[in-house]
C-alpha cells in the first residue's frame, strides 16, 4: 500500500462526489431511481475517472473522457439537456481552479516551485487533499445557495468545516514527514491506512453533521406547518361563529323591528329604549376577527386575540400594512405567533390590569412591530411553561427567522410592562 497511490485514487471519488452535488443542486433526481443507485453510480464514476487519469494523465483525451463520464452521470437526473452538458464542464473547471489556487498558495507559503510541489511526494499528497476539499467547499456553498431542497446553513457549519479539515491537513502532513524515515513495510502500511481512514472519517463526519441539520430543518418545518394549520383553523372557526351570529340576528331582525315599531306607536319611549338596550346586550357578534389583507397574519392575530380575550386580557390593535407584505407565510407565523404567545403568557399572570397592545405599521420599506403587555415581576427571559423545550425552540426559531432579514429587535421591561419592538427593514425591494 502506498499513500501516493491512495491520494491519486482519492481525487477521482471526490470529483465524482462533487459532480453529484452539482447535479443535485440544478437538476432533479429521477423518482424511479433508488438513492443507493446514485451512490453506486458515484463510486463507479470515481473509479472510471481514476482509471482514465492513470491511463491518459493530463491530456485532451483524459479531459474529454472525464467530461463524457460526468455527462452520462448527469443523464440520471431530470432536467434540460444544456444543463447536463454545462454542469460537467463547470465541475471540471472548478476543480482545476481549486488545484491551481492551492498550488499557488503552497508555492508562496513553502517557497517551493510548482514543479517541485507536483513531483515531490509529501507536498503532492497535501496539495491533492487541500485542492479537493477547497473544490468541495465551494460546491457546497453553491449547493446551499441555489438548491431549493436545501436549508439555510449558519456559521457553525463552516467553523466546524474549517476546524475538521485544518486539523486533518496538519495530521496528514505530520504522517507524510514520518513516512520519510525508514520504517518497516508493516508500519508504513499502517500509517498509510491511518491517513486514508482519517481523510474518509473527516468527510463522513461533515456529511453526518449536514444530515443532522437537514433533520432539524424538517422538524422545524413540520412544527411551522402545524402551528400555521392550527391558527388558520382558529381563524376559520371565528369566521364561522361570526357568520352564524349574523345569520341569527338577520333572521330575528324583522320581528324585533316590528316590536319596536309597535312600542313607539304606543308612545312608550322608555320601553322602546329598554328594548333596544336589551337587544344590544344580547348581540354578541365577535369582534376578534382581524382583516389586515394578509391571510396568515389575519389568522394568527385573530386566534391570539380570541385566546387573550378568553383569558380576560384586553387586546388593542393598530395595523397599517399592505396586503402583500413581503415576508413569507412561514416567517410571519413564527415571528408573530411566538411573540404573541409570550405576551399572552406574561399578561395572563398579571394581577392588576391585563392588556396587550399590538402596533403593526409598514412605512418606507420597514415593518415596525411593537408589542406592549402587562406583566408582574422582573423579566428573566425564562419561560414558566411546562413545555419549556418546545417553548425554547419557538424563541430560537423566531430569532433564526429575524436573522434572515435586515432586522433589529429591542426589549424594554420593568415590573409592570414588557415592550418588544421589532423592525424589519429593506422590504420595499420585494414589493
């Protein structure tokens, strides 16, 4: 076993894996092809690329053959033929560019000629590893940016990425220096196997971490959908209750008017006023229905307003926003759903006047949300809900959504009142 041969074979599999990520970003997987077939195809393409590199080295024949292999692999995906032709070229050029960048950096840092780096064993191994990882990192950035199937990746992913591969590069370089000494074949093979295993383990760790983020994203999306559905159901139930009361009132209105008419004819004016007062008292058409023009926001505010009023909390509302508010429905649900939940929780515990004042104004491309609610005690940012885990997720999701926009938030609190102000700017660009 030779580490230099192992490093050369490492290139083909990484190039094939990068090609898979590029295709997965801009094309759609065929539903009739199992995911394990794609995995086997990546392995086969990697083997064929390595065979082509071994037979033809860096020649026009080798380049043409690699592009043809990648084109065949791209045909396993659904999409326009021009993308299936252009993506292999883009993948190959990106990998070549990564190799040139790494060669130039190593030449400057190590003060070695490019020819020496290519020919000298240890430097060649490190160069291959760094260039392929750089190419892979760029392709993952493209994948996260343009793929509709992907999620938003925070800075923690890239911090872990840098640490993992920086440490791995240092260990590989150390192993290469050790191999320069005279050791038995058994020790050399053991070191070589360790280097190969470390490289593979590093990549597997990043893949597993990425899958964990995907699962978390799916769970969050499921929670968002459940909350959104619940709020919409409450919204529609309120509308149905209101419509039912209006129908009942309309049905009895004629009889009531005839009764009032007869009382007035008898000049029993005090009796007519009492009759009217009684009618007004019995009319209980819900005023919790909110009409901002934004369906999801209407559902959320209406449901929270009804919930607050049932708990004896006065809910005051001021809304001046366009119907086409340029914020996604999911984000509206997370921001205002969680903020109002927290306000209701705090106001409910108030021993004196219980109130929530919601102001929502859109002006000059900025959405300004101000929520004032009564509260008792000093704010400590710790929920008293029994479901603390899910409540914590709600706060985290709310902050995560705000981070997607040009938004700022501020909290002012004292013993009697809690004020949350959220300003989301730059929304006029999307209207």
